[in-house]
């Protein structure tokens, strides 16, 4: 966090239950909310939201156990009414504590955004609140467009802000505050399949870890573990942290010789520490020997659970099963393995979840072997303890307390443990949704028919057609290359001579009334009627002067606003993204003509994009869009 925490203090607080929030409270800014222990161990510091300068995030659970550090001088008195409104809302008897926690987290995210993006005064008046709501809505749309935020989160946060506005200002004032600021529609995210090399690296690493760590614990081998990974080999010792040297690690303990797979000698070790005593070295050697003697030492169990998590990740990658499904799968002594269910020799295994039968495709016999291997490491971990679930989580130490997985962090645990150690920090996790997309893509390449593809992924043919038709980023890049080359042809429309042509609102036309599209299937067809279509016409011409630059920047300003604020975000992107790129290519070409031209382009850009001075035609067009509700007024 960029905020200077040196000026922050831990204030005195009072911890209240949801029921106690309904009473009279003298200092709402000092209230922390205690939920059920099973939901959240530490109290929620709801009162800290009255301070615009506070710690926004926590790195460790211990930090969350104490009141949030705040800058006392940043206290905003107008937020006390906001806190009381939140107390009333969250204390409602119709909510469970899990719901209260979720609602608080959403409200906090919105208030954090206001404080971090310069709108700390958003509770002072309806006008200032509208200003914050409009700017944050634009910011979330921008993050959505840049793929820095999911559609679900953008829609949720904007909706949460509307709820907060209604709670604090009332229904009538809320209607004014959000008027003509279009909601971000909640749509299913179009998750892209992972890159092919990314997927192969990911699954090969998971298989290597799962199998070799399983063999290590079941065969009771000694440390160090010798790992043969897809692109490197490494020795893994028993310590927590600094115990393995891979292309992705930076911290390595001096007690180990990672090249030869042994403990360092005393002379080797003492050169890596400040005060290397013989007794300290002997203690480390003894600890190493003790761990190797104990075949169920907690460090062996740690590696066994990593193997288990790797097998679960493989299962998700092979089947595309959702976390909500995986955590419900039940263990059985007699798994039914179906052969030749499909004509192309795919296999499926039948499992049970909450009493109902479900079937998951595991690919060929290789996938089934991996599944059977998982059952072996599962048995070793449980060591006679009963657990009804196929996949589970355990307690810490060498005492096994199997519990049902929780959605969320439980399914990210594998990736958290391998990123930056066995996998590059640059790689992103592959969750079930992109895994399903990738699997469907491979099936399509193998010319598996639509009906079978849908059956293998446990959904309908309609869902497969509508949601699973994307290609990988590499292939998508090749498909778009020809299209972008056509878009860049726009540069040849720049005219230095000012030859005879007719002025139009976007530049000039060399042959009016005879439109001809320059690219195949343009998003806006040129027809001499729509101003936007002219930019895709072969007869379009742009004079390399201030007048035409002003026209083009005005168009660009208008379509940028429409793209940001359109209620149908996807449609606006489809319609205007290529147009925006085409305009920028033309303007870039004008600037490259000479130093004077570049200076002119920069001046016009500032005039339009910063100060908002448009040509008269595009100023009228912008006013028209505001009156029609296409975009919000200031």
C-alpha cells in the first residue's frame, strides 16, 4: 500500500454482535462486528470505514485480528450516518453471517475504491456522490475493457454502490444520483482457452509432482527428493522454504548442496552464514536424520498433500469439473469405470455427489491410471481415518483431520504452493472454465461431433455452441493478423496535396455516392449515410491538416465515451473497437509526415481529448447521445 503507515494508529474499539448493532451506539467509528467463529475468526472492523486513510489490505490473518490501523485526522464525520445505515442493513435477522460477511466485503470494496481513487468526499452531498458514482462506473468499465476486471465484479461493485447510495440518501435522492449512468450489465465472462504451451507446461508439471511425490511417501524414500521435471531436475530437501533450487527460486539454504543432492559439509555451510558454529551445524544434520527416520513426519505429510492437490488439479484439467462439483464428490470402494461409452474410445468414471450419480470423462486409459494413482496417495494420507469425500483438506502437523473442501482458496492452494518454485511466476492458474474451453477445442480438432463434445463436458449442445467456440490466443492472433493488416491500410488515405475532394464530417471524400468497403465484413458498412462508415470506405481521404485532425479526434472522443458508457458493452466494443484503431492509424500516419505535423497532432489531441473541444457537428452528436440516454450527462 502506498499510504504511509507511520502516521497510523490502532484505536480503541468495541466488538458487537449483529443483534447489538440495532441498539444506540455512541461512536460508530469504533465498532467492530463479531460474526460466528465458523464464518470469520476475527471481528470485522466496520468502523474503520469512517476514516479515508486506513490500511486497505491484510497480508496475514494476525493483522486482521487487531483493529485496522487508521490516520485519525482522516476521520470523515459525514460517514457516521453511512455506518448507521450499514449497521441497520447488516443486522437484519433475515441474513446469515455468511451473507453479512459477503455484503460487508462488497461495501468495503466500493468504499476502498472511493478513498483510493480520490473520491473520499462521496458522502458529503448527492452531487459529490453522483460525481464519484459516475467516475467509478467509468473506471470499472475501463478495467473491464482492459481485461483487468471481470464482468461479474464490475457489475457487482457498481450494483453495491447503488445499494449503498439508496441506504444513505433514500430512494428519491438515489434516483437522481444514478440517473442516466448506465448499469454495467452482468454477463457471463467469455473466458479464453489457455495458450497451448501454457496448458502443456501446467499439466506436465502437475503430473510430475503428483507422481514423484506419491512415490516418495509411499515407497518411504529418504530426503532429498530427486525430481525430474519437464524442463529441469532438482533435489528437494525437508525444510520449509529455501529447500529446493529451480529456475524460479531465489532463496536457497546454505545447509544443502543442491547440485549434488546432499547436505553441505561444515566448511561449505560455514561460508554461507555469519557465525557458523560446529554445534549449530550438528543440530541441522541431526534434524535431517530424524526427519528421514520418521516415515510419517509432518514434512512427508506436507509433500503428500501437495501430491494430492496436484492430482486434484489434474482431475479438474482433464474433466473441467467445477469446484462446486469437485468438493461434493464422494469416495467409494467400487468406482465404476465405463469402457467404450463413446465410439471414439473416450472413457468415463461414475462418481456420486450428494447422492446423485455423475459421470466424468478422464480421456483414455492414461487418465484413469492417474485417477487410480490418486487413490493410493489418498489412502496413505488418511492412514485408516475415514473420509466420505473423494477430495478433501487436512489439518496442519502430522494429525490428519480430513474436512470437506471450501470453494475459493481451497482450490487455489496447489497453485499458491508451486508458483515461483516449480512453475514460473509469470504463469497464471488454469481453473476449470478455461480448462473446459481447451478440452472442447482439442475435441473439435479431433473432429469429435457436437453431441459427443457436449456429453463429455456435461452440458447441452446449445451451451457448447454458444460458450465454448473460442480458439487459443496463438491461433486467434493468426486469424486476426490479416484483419489488422487491412485495418492499417487506413494509413494510405492520408493526403498531403489537398487534391479535389468533398468535405465530410470525418475528413474528405474523393468520390461521393459510390461507397466501396476497403475490408471484408466491416463492423460499419460504408453507405454515404452514416458518418462512421466513411472510415471504412476506399474513397475516404484525410488531409494532413489541423481541420481533418480535429474531425478525427472529435470522432475518437465520441466513440470512446460511447464505448465506456454504453449499456451494451459487448456490442459497443464490436462496433467501435476496429474504428478506433483505424482512426489512430490515420492520425499516427499524419504525425509521421514531419516534425510540424507531429506537433500539430499533439496540439489537436490535447485540445479534444483533454479539454473536450469538439467540432460543431460532433459536439451536437454528443449532446444528442446524452438526450437519448446513450451516455450519461455530467
